[in-house]
C-alpha cells in the first residue's frame, strides 16, 4: 500500500513540475522581453533627444537660446526665413547631390571590382600571400585618419589643376570610402555560394554579365547599406570641402550651414535651422532604404 502511495506521489510530483516549469520559463521570457523593450525605448529616446533639441532650438532666437536653452516658449520661424534669404539652398543641394551621386556610384563600382577580384582570383599556392597582402593593403586604409590626407590631397589638386572643381572633392571621397566598402563586400562575397557562379559559367555567361546580372543583384542589401552610409558621409563632410572649394558656386550644404558662425559671434538659431535643413534629406534617404540597410548590416550574423 505504501509503495503504491509512494509511486502515486512521485507521479503527481512529476506532473506538477512539468506544468510549473513551462510557466516559469514563460514568465522569465516575458520579464526579459519587458526589460529589452524598456532598454530599446531608452536607447531610442537618447538617440532622438539631440535631434529634437536641434529642432526646438531652430525655432528660437539666439538670445533666448543663450538665456533659456531648455525653454519651449517664444517660438518663431524667423530663423528659417533668415536661412532661406541668406543661402542659395537649391544650389547647395544641387552641388552636394552631384558630389554624392558621382563619388558614391564610382566608389561602389571600384570597390565591387576590387572585392570580386580579391575573392575570386585564382592564385597559385606560392602567391596566396600576395592575395592576403592586397586585401590587407586595402583594409589598412581604415586605420589611417582621413583628415591627415588634407595637405597631400591639397597639393595634388594644385598640381593637377583640380583645385576648386567637383573632382577636387569627388576623388578624395572615392578614396576614403573604398576601404570600408571592400571590408563589407569581401565579407559578403566570401560566403557567396560558388555554385551559382559555376552554373552561370557553364551556361556560357561572360565575366561582365556574371558580375552585373547575377552577382551584384544578389548583393542589394549590402549595396544599399554602403549607398546610404556613403551618401551620409559625403553629405556631412566638411574639412575637405572647406579646404578644396574656393568658389561660392560650388558651396555644399555643410559649407552653407557653417556661414552663420563668424569670428566674433554666432547666430545659433539660424545655425540650428540650417542644420535641420541639412538633416532632412539624410533622414529621407535612410527612411527609403531602411529595410535594406538593416538586412545589409545583419547579413551573415545568423547562419543556418
């Protein structure tokens, strides 16, 4: 009788543990989800706070900003009127758009060709070291501070009569974006299945068609990520622009936004309004390619 009771109690205990264990797991998962949600909201708030503060300051006068920087009273649109009347926004947007389009497109093409060669060229065993050296050579550009190159680039522009032209900025922009582009592209191509390329070659596809119609279309997430990051870099770049551009007709948005800061005084309200007008196109580009950027940044993080 006691043996039966013991076996029955053991069965009831196992049943109770089997029902309480999933409940405890569900509760811990819910608790972890709530904590993650709170942390995500806090991070979002910290990221958005400077943008919201810039937007608020753009509607206040410089005196109010200096006296009461956190106040939301006495809002005005005078700063935007000052920016519109002072700056030729259409010219600035046109110049920056030309620089961003040409430099980003050429940079992506050159980076893709270099990355494809580094990952697909057939080296002999004795020359594998050359392949590693070439890859490290490109990646070494990430370790070089970009603005150390200001003076050498300035001298080269003077030598080749490029100073004060679009190409004075386009060529440095291409050169400074290539190392990071190659880093992402080689990482993607290293995991790219060779069977797709081999099947295309068997069907008689040439190298140009293989790259442009088969490989590159499958790299859209990575290409979109590089497109957005490079456009934002060119759009916000200031040291190269202020050093290599000496014509008002070639003014970029970053140069235009800096015109409200003088040697002895600064119009903070107008400067904040100009900063908002500089940010709007970047937010539009990021919103347009948001899904592709997220896919490109997380590509390869989870493997099946």
